[in-house]
C-alpha cells in the first residue's frame, strides 16, 4: 500500500472513530430543559449595509464560503480558527483533514498543507463564471480573524493564509493571533480558560489582566462606536425557528430547528443590522445544548445595538445521509455524500442557509 493510501485509510479511520465518539456523547448527554415552541422565521427591517457573517472552525470555513459566494449581501466577516476559501478543494474529507484542520498530529500540531494558491485560482475562476458574487465586492470590506497560538485543531498557518487571501482582494483585515488560546470561539462568556482545549470550545481570554472581548472588536469594525453591552437580563427574545421550510434535513446535515435572537426594538419595526453566526463541529445543540448561542457573547451586544443574530443548527449524520459524525457545517462537500459545488452559491447546504438569511433580511 502506498503512503498516500495509508494516509487516506488513516484519516477514514479518524472519521469513523469520530462517529462512535459523537454518538456515544449524544446518548450520554443529560436531557435539555423543556423544549421551547418552534416558530416560523420572520422577516424584519434590516439595513442592507449592516449584514454580516461570523463563524468558528467548520462554521468559520462555511462563513468564508458564505462571505465570498454572497459578497453582495454580506458586508463583512468574523472568522475564528478556519482557513481559506474552498480549502478542502475537491478532495473530500481526507483532504480537508490533511490540509486544513480537524486532525491533530502526534507532534501535537494540527495537520496543515497550504491551499492558498489553489484557493485563489478557484475563487478567481468562479468569480469570472458568476457562480459566486464578483470578488471585487471584497475590496474595503471589514474582516476580523482570530487564531489562538495553542490551537491544535486548525493550524495557525491556515489562518495566516486566510489573512493573505483577504488582503489580496483588498479587505480591511484585523488579525488577532497573539493570544495563547486553544481551539475555540473567544468571548467573555466562554466557560473555558483561554488555553483550555475541549468541549464546548468556548474560551475566555485576557490581555494585561483584563478580560478580552473579540466580539466587541469585530462589531466595532463593522458598526462603528457601540452602545454598552447588556450584562444583565436581555430585553430581546431568543426564538427557536423551523429550519425545515428552507430545506433543512439529514440530507444536508441540518437540524429541524435553529435559533434567532431578536432585540425588542427590531421586533417592533426598527431597522436593524444582522449577523449570521455559524458554530463549529461538536457544537450542535443536540450535544451541548444552548451553550453556543448563550456563550458566544454576541447577543449581549446585539441587544443594545439593534442586531438580529441567526444561529442555524446542524445534526450529526452517517451513511446513507452525509457522513458527518461531528455535525460540522459543510466545508468539504459532504452534502448528499458528494457536492462538488459546496462552496458556491449552488451548494446544497449553502442554498438552505442563504434562504434563511434572505427571509430575515426581507428578500424572501
């Protein structure tokens, strides 16, 4: 057996092991609180200049895809621990793990091989073909990037490549890459210390003895000066909405329901901003409850600054549905097992997510 074949087999085994781990965790998880009623996702008055996307890990890769493919809609992006557009290429899960993240090597480092050149060639070709919005839209857009120096899941160099890619297309980038953080989303609400790895992948970091707030950093980039964060009882509503009307199913590894946070003023007709927030692998609600939604630290700023926050949710799946044991967002083409268009506007999961966005911002 060639070394390449051995590596592919090894990575396939990793995926299989993840399937067992994920199912075991789901079965052993304590029951959640009473299930809230599921509502129809509503339209709101949204300022088209204040529509943004954010994501962590697999959700970060998916957020890059959404931003690049729909750069006419999204006017900025916040990406945590991910990598370049179309990072997995056409190689599937094994290539994704080897090149982009999700696999920790015996050395303790994340597996990584640069896909920057391939990504840029693909992006520019697809822009010319109009399968994504014109890449010229990215020029001048605010982009926030986060990479922890202790991330053993997505190599920091993957984010360095993403920084180079956004700079190539003229984005206005802020790159936070000096914190000794493990793989995760950084927030004052995170339950884990900055350098602690593991579930629920929500970390809290400090600088010069003061708790950091990465969300404040990127929202200030996007919105300008902010009203103070609501550190008390939120005035807005966290609503569970039906994802199935948009095409969510096991075929695209999306749960039947997601969450949306709506500030009180936005619910009463005020023109507001919008953030699409995408969680990472193993952060689906079936596994960690509402920790992603409540610890991300976005709602506290959204409540006082007129931002609607949409939190789609995934589910873990296995064959004959997509082999997605860790409930990742689709960044390697798993939808219906093989979706070569996964990073384009025509991607199966991309279409479902974008339909949700269009509903909220009043386009559908």
